[in-house]
C-alpha cells in the first residue's frame, strides 16, 4: 500500500482530520484537509468535528488546538517540532510590567507556550494583531514574545504606548535589508511581500506586509507578475499552485524553518498508527490559557 493510501485508511479508522501550516513540506500540505495561517488553523481547530486532530506544525499550534478543543485527541507527527520564539518571554518581566503600568494589556502572539498564554490578556496572530490591539481599551500594550511583530503593529497604532520584548524568529531575522535591496535590484519590477516577523528595516521596503495567508492572497490578486518573498519558503507551494504564471524570488538565503520541516509523510502515518504523540495539559493551565485565545477569536473575527 502507498503511504498516501495508508494515511487515508488510518484517517478513517481514527476519525482524524489533518491541519497543516503553510511552512511544512509540500507533500504534507498536499495531503492536509486544511492548510492555512495560524489564525485560520486555530479557528478550524476550535470548530472541527472529527475526533482526532493531527496538527502538522510546531508545538504551540498543537497546544492551541488542544486548549480550544479539549474533547479532541490532538496528535503531532513530531513532538520535537517547536518554535524557539514561543519560549522567548519571561514571566518575571510580565509581572514587573503589570506592576509598572496598571492598565497594561499583555498581548501575546500565538507563537508562545501555553504557560506564557496563561499570563496574558489576549492572544493575536500576525493576521489579526493590529485589529485586536486597536479594539483594546488599554493605552499600554506589552507585546510578547516577538519584538518585530510588536514594532510593526506599534507603527500602525501610533495612539497606543508599546512596551517591547526581545523575542524574534530566527528565520525572519535572517532576511536582511541588504539582501532585499539586492533582490529588488535584480528584479526591479517585482513587488516585495513581507511577513511582519521580519525586522522593520525589511518591512519598510515592502509593498505589502501580512501573514502567510495575506501574502498568498495579495500575490494572487495583484496584477504584478513577479514577487520577492520575505518569509519562510513553504509558502511557495501555495503561491505557485494558485499562480502558475507568476514568478517568486526568495529575498534571503536561509528562509527555512527547521522545526516545520521536521514533519514528513512517514511521521504523519506513524503518528496516526501509534496515537502516542498526544498533546496533554493540566486542566487548570488549559482553562487559563483558553481565556486569551477565546478573546482573540472573539475580537479577531
Ligand atoms: P502566520 O501563518 O500566522 O503568518 O504565522 C507565521 C509563523 O511563523 C507561524 O509559525
Ligand atoms: Fe517559529 Fe519562525 Fe519557525 Fe514560525 S518560522 S515556527 S516563528 S521559528
């Protein structure tokens, strides 16, 4: 039996649905039931009816699915696939900022551990962060863990006061303003599309800044024929399948998330067969982490 037949058969036996982020390997995106950005996938995870959710992504994604839908069995193809940025905030610092600014809202990027979420007021993703920050009544915003998304949102919401944290995504940080300028010189007619996890020096050169879904939608609707891509290159799979006539150029040399690339078809099949890679969490922590996620779904939709 082929690996695809095995996966399909196991999916039926386990009553499983497969969710995948745009950064995982092409062949994994190809077999998923739902592929999307973090916000879309969290909405799917909150409402999906199958008994089992197989999440092809990194740990915070599986954790968020479990927090939002505790009745489901959530499994991961590789439990080692983790987002380093998800750990880059300090609980002591959150407490200190709360002491200093009484009306502060702790705004937590969904790329964060469940524990960090429990100390936060609301979660955001790159596609809804600005909308949610603007909707908050608070004047002071402590944005964790990503400094760059925080700075981008702050640049679009000048009436709020932001406190930044020093977390970052190593994949997006490696896209330098010099390499974007160089690629632009080589392809002067191309539009620059950047994820807001990039530095401000990179987003300043972009024609469009948005989430992975935003980038794909923008390129699909644009009348331009060429694009410079400033995000992880897993998005090329969807970009090329939706736009076979258009050209896409990477802005940097190392736009690859090694954690997302840990997910393979073999691990998908194995996770469905073994059913041991389950996401588990103390109920007390789940309930506390659920509050900012539910608030995100409410304010972000
Ligand atoms: P989005 O898909 O929400 O744009 O997020 C990018 C990301 O880094 C996920 O890990
Ligand atoms: Fe984390 Fe960056 Fe990988 Fe996204 S691309 S999972 S933010 S390390």
